[in-house]
C-alpha cells in the first residue's frame, strides 16, 4: 500500500475518524467503526446525498427497508446462484487474490512499460473470460500464460480459480437446524424493487420516478485488506429510477452526468475523478459505467451507474407471483418499468474525501497536516477559541458557541497555545477558527482564520453565522 494510504489510515485512527472494529480483542477483519469526527463526516455526506437526490427532485421519494429480507428475494435477484468472486490462492504465501484483479494489474503494468500490443491482447482475453461460461478456467489460463506472479511473495505457484459466494447467511427462529435460512442483504437495491407498488401508490408517483435509500449492506469479501475501501459491512446510498422501456439510455446519460456533478459538489478535485466503462456488462444490464476516484491505491470505483432493464421487477414478479406491471395513465398502456440505478458506497465516499482533502504545508515555520474538506462536509464547521482565560474572554466565546450551535457543529477549545489549537483543527479539517481577544471587549468583533489560506478576517460577532454560510457555499479549491 502507498505511503499516503498508510498515513491516512493512521491519521484516521489517531484523530478519531475511523478505527478497526473490536480492536481490544485483536480486531474484526474488514469491519470498521467511525469515531466522533468520522461519524460527523459520514452524516454530512449522507445529508448532502439525501438533499440532492430526494429533496432536490420532486419525483424521487425515500425508503428505509429492512436488512433481513425473505430468502426468495435473493433467488429472484440472482444472488443465491451467481454472486460470486473468482478467487485464486498463492500456495507460497497462502494469500488469496481476486483473479480478475490480478490480470487487471498485469495489464496496467504492461501499459506502464509501453507494451501496448500485449496489454490490448490480454485485455481482450480478460473481457472474453469474464463473459465466458467457464470464467474460472479462462481466468486461470490467462494467469498461467502470462506467468503472473503473486504480488506479495513473487511466487508463481497458484491453486485453480474458484468461485465464492459473498452472502452472509444466518437463521431465523429458535433452533438453527430448523429455522429458516436467511441472508444479510448484499445490496440495498432489492428492498426498493420488492416495494415498488408499496412506495409508488401512496407517494402518488408516476413513471418516471425514483426511490432512494441509504443503508447497510454485507458481503463476505475474501480479499479485504484495503481499509474502508472493501469492507464486509458497509453502507450504500442507492437510487432506482423507474422509466418507460425504451427511454432508459437517455435517463442513464442524464444520471451519469448528475452523479459526477455531485462528487464535484462535495469538493473533490475534478482531475481525480473519471468515468470508467464496464468491461463486462451484467447479464441484466444494457449500459453500465463507474465513477472512479484516483485513490492512493489507484483508480477505483466509488459509484456505479447501471441501466438494469426490467430484469429485477420481472424476476420478482416471477418468483413472488405478484403482478409488477405499471399502468401508464398518460400513454394508456401497461408495462414493467425499466430501471436506471445509481449506487454509491458511503464508506468509499468518506475515504475519497479523506484522501482528497489530505495535504501538508507550512504554517508559522512548522510543517502542518491539513484536511481541506469542503466546509459543508467538514466534521466541525467552526472552532471558537478565547485568546486568554482572563477578563471574561471564555464567557464571550461560550456565548458565540451557543449562538452558532443551532446552525453548525462547532467546538470550543481553550487548551494549549493558539498554534497548537490551530494545528488540532487543521488536522480535523475545520474550515473556520474564531478567536475572541481583548479587542473584542471594545469592538464586539472577533478574528476568523481561514484553514486554507491561514488569512484572518475581523468580523462582527452578530455577522458570524452569515459569514460562515457565505464562505461555506462559496468555497472552492485552488489546486483542482
Ligand atoms: P467492486 O467491483 O469494487 O467489488 P461492485 O461493483 O461489486 O464493487 P456494486 O455492487 O456496484 O459494487 O456496489 C455499489 C457500490 O457499493 C460500489 O460502487 C461501492 O462504492 C460500494 N461497495 C461495494 N462493495 C463494497 C465493499 N465491500 N466495501 C465498501 N463499499 C462497497
């Protein structure tokens, strides 16, 4: 893993953004807990997504479906049969890898070495293998023919490629043997499909319209060593947009643009974002693209946008025996709607924001670490410092804190030198630091220090809320 990635993992732990689950027991692999700063960052992202998708569109409504669903759901969705990863073990180190990712990394290396023709040939074989009936065998053959070595040990001693189902299984009822087998949902989308009529009718929506949901999903990821990029328990923010058959590709194009705009709206540098077309379309999709971010571990998917045809509703109709057709009162016809899905990982978004915000520069002759979050995602919007504990400055600072609390998450801090207090807030990504000094006693003004430029403005206390609001919405980064 890259140095920057390691730095972000350790900063996350030290500053209370994100740490390993159940750490005192040695940790639970690929599951993470969000501390005080992390949970605020996560809540801000969720709120901005909901704001954009639900409040920003009159034709999208929300849903919060249960994690445990009827087991037939997963037969209908195809997950019981085909939610598999092709995995291969390095016999020398007993390390497990995803076969398709090993080949992708090999292609990347070939391109970097200027071996363009060979890279293209391997790429074509990979695409063919991913679409083949014998995916495992074909992926294995590529690894053998290309003599791809295990990244960690350097060995060339592989087991065959095998498929592993990623769903977590448990039982309901008092006795495991007699209870019904159920699964923890591996995606939130199916909760939306099975509730198509339950949501549409009371919400009085007509096609085209969307249903949005934020919730936990679970996947028994075998190769899970990339911090919150690949977890076994994670959160998704998904929206399924139901459209008339034939119109799906226009809506797909529209949502693709809208979703990219949202990532930029979070303050992410545009040069670090790109679209990536799928090498292999799922059997149910007629278009699919990812939005990728350039993480320190490479360009990786943060969001998927998929045109899923009528596959899901049709399958639920077949498996449940319930009619999933929609009567279109405008065109006076009946059909099963097509679906355009936008599916973004909340944890991968948080990780993207941490990576994108991380910066080091100099302040007062010292090195500082600073997280340049967009003010609207920053865990703490403003910090309030009394310059001294004398002459009632802390009382004024507390009054300011009370005034700002209904509007923003703010923090009061009177401990340590001003330099130390600034450094702590820079590391938390707090965009505004407000200092109450002795002049405040005469002029009712305070100093507001900008995290990025470190410049200071003198602002009247009663103008602080407006100042923070203006400087938050108008924020942009210099180094795009
Ligand atoms: P990948 O190919 O990286 O495994 P995927 O294509 O299986 O991802 P989707 O099924 O499209 O992912 O899920 C939608 C989104 O959910 C992804 O874009 C990602 O942000 C998030 N996601 C999926 N799996 C995980 C995971 N194990 N940990 C964290 N986030 C995840």
